[in-house]
C-alpha cells in the first residue's frame, strides 16, 4: 500500500500545527519547525517489564507499580509535583482504575489538587493517555501534564466480555468480543500468512531484543523502581538464543483456524508501566527543562473486528495523510507485535523496510502489558532516534475489538 501526500482534508482532521499553513509548508518541514506552542515531551521512561505469572512483577499490583514509577520520576526529574496540572493513566483491566491511580499519585507525594483520569482503549490505552494530555495542552486547558500506561496482566488478566443475546446475535458484535488469539488465526487464514513466515518475523524480534538488551540499549529507557526493598531495572521477558528451528518446534496455543499461533510468535503476556511528561515548548524553555520529543498527531480507526490485527495498515496512512508526511519521511516505526500473523501482514502491506520497524524488537520478544504498550513504544522509539540522531517516529498498534491507532513524534534531542 503506497501512501501519498494528502492535499484535500477537512479542517477537523488536520492537526492544529498544520491548519494555518499552506500546502507547501506541510509535511516534513512543518513537522520539524519549532514553535512556542508545540506540545513537547520532557521526560519519557518505562519500568523494566516482567513475565506474567512468573516474572519479577507477578505479585505487584497496579497501584504499587504506579506509586513506584511516580516516586522514581519525581526523584529523577526534581519536578515540583504541585506544578502538574493533570494526569491521565491508560490501563485496561484493573478494577476501579481511577481510584487506584489517584491513590498511587497521592501516596507518591503528588498534591490532592492535581486531578487524574483513567482511560481504556485496550492495546492503545497508553497512546490514548498521551493523546488526552497532548490535546489538553494544545487547547490551552493546561500547560503541563503526565501521561502513563500501566498493566498487571499477572493480577488482572483479560476478563471474558459478557453481552446480552440480542447483542451477541450481531455477527460483528460477536466477533469483537472473541479472544485475540482467534483474530490472529483469522488474519493468518484470510491473508495467507503461513506458519513459517510468522516464525521468521518472530525470530527477528527475539534476536533484536536480545542484542539490544546485551548492548545496554534498554538501560537508556528504563527507570529503576524500588519495590519492597528491591530495585527492579532489567527486563526478565527476553528469551535469548531463539532460532527459527527452535520456534518451528513449538506447538500451537489455540485451537482455531489453521492453528499457526505459538508462544514464540505471539506477544508475551506481561507487567509494567511507562510515563511521559508533556508541556509546551515555551514552558519547557522557561522552566529550563530539556526537550526529548514533540507530539505531532495521532489517529484511531476501526476495522472489521474479525481481522483486528490488520488495523495499522489503515491507521498509519491516515496519520501520515493528516500531517502531509510520507512513509519515507519516517526514520523509525514502532508497530506493536500483537501476533506475528498480523505483524508480518502489516509490514509487507505497508511496504516499509523491516530494518526501520522495531529495531530493538517488539512485543513478541519484550512482552505486551496492554495499557503500558502505547507509552512504551514512544519511550523506546524516541530513545532509538536519539541513538541514531534521526528525526521522525511513527508508532502504531492494533486494538482489541477491531480498532487501530497511530501517532507521529519528532526527536528533539538531535545533535
């Protein structure tokens, strides 16, 4: 799928950054332009991640993860918590998410006057949190906010959706509440993604994550947190020495379709949290805060629920269209690897060089704490752009029930 530059869009679909610009000023030049009212990221870190039920965070509930991350962030940044004007937490499955998020913030020393919200857009909950804060800043409602993504899949596994018979009788409605593994098998069957191809993409992810971990690349994006007297600072989710041969020997984990999905070519189930501090460029300069990145735009789309995983193919062209960018302008893509079936299809359908996509591995190798991933991809992508001294990041993910999201960020820490 080739992505062209759009010149005929309604104002409601064009980011404010571009609405008063001529067609000629859109695209890369406009994205890289620095303006006082830009929404920028001054801090972006994640916790180390843990394997669900077996890893280092298996007994750590969401409030404890958030409390530790808030405390570590305040200690690291020396940010006066009273200056925070809003917090948005993206998370999927913990009960009473707003209560536990608010309690964690208060316990970490964030004043009672600082409001907080919780959002759930399943696999894009973290990106939705970033978007919520960014749009609040862009509309001048606030000038400093914090976006968080968090999930404990150990303690809060996916609950089985329940709908009444009248709803379930609708074919699309029934499809949208099916397990995500079922959608992986449906994509593989409908779009002819064989087991061998799935394993080939999976081994790339595993090998890249192993290399990044060994090189210390992830240490740049992880903020150590203290939990019950122990410092947690290294992912325990990365499997080393994975080969195509070892993946080919794994048995299918689902009984649907052609049974091509395995524990080695699907995203891991895990625990973790990530955080971004957002403000305006003018305020960052006034406060003396360094700027890591700039938020450009984000979008969400819907697709057939049965083929949930193909949604980045719709979301990425739309966000590029909104901003007048081309896929060739993007230096790094972070596309969530929910399943190798959908990931392989998306990369090939988008015609993006695989060298640009998830250069340090993705959720197949790292794990996929649902609410965390949308922020984690931004943290990881901006860190990689800094190492490369390159410009643009595009993040994208499929979303349970049949949706997709995508966003564009600029690396502001270029040399």
